[in-house]
């Protein structure tokens, strides 16, 4: 399956052009049979973290936090990320 973040980024680029990412969030909606389960912010998977990083290293990502959703820089979700500029 394709993650929502990849679809959202592809759609945004297709419709609006390449402008970078200010903030992105993924939300899990419960299935109809999951009565009483709340809608929840979810953290992006590793592949989506890489995709967001590659597209905009200044992007903010809303993730679940101890006291509710919080905004973090994509770099915080990919520590020691490979970079051609660093040569590592």
C-alpha cells in the first residue's frame, strides 16, 4: 500500500508545483466497525520520513507527543541522516 504522506506530497506537487513543505501530518481514522476508537495523529513511517526529508529538509511534522500532538522538524525524526554535503 502507499502511505498517505506520499500521496499527499504527490498531489500537492502535481496541483500546486514544487514549493516545499511547511507542515505535514498523518491522521488515522478508525474503521466503521471500530466504534469508540478516536481519530489519531500518527507518526510517519521510515520511508515517509525519508521522502519528506528528501523533498524539504526544513519541513515540520506533527507527531504524537506525551501531551498530545506536537510539531517537530523532520531532521529530529531522522538523526544522523546521510547527506552529500557532509560526505557521510
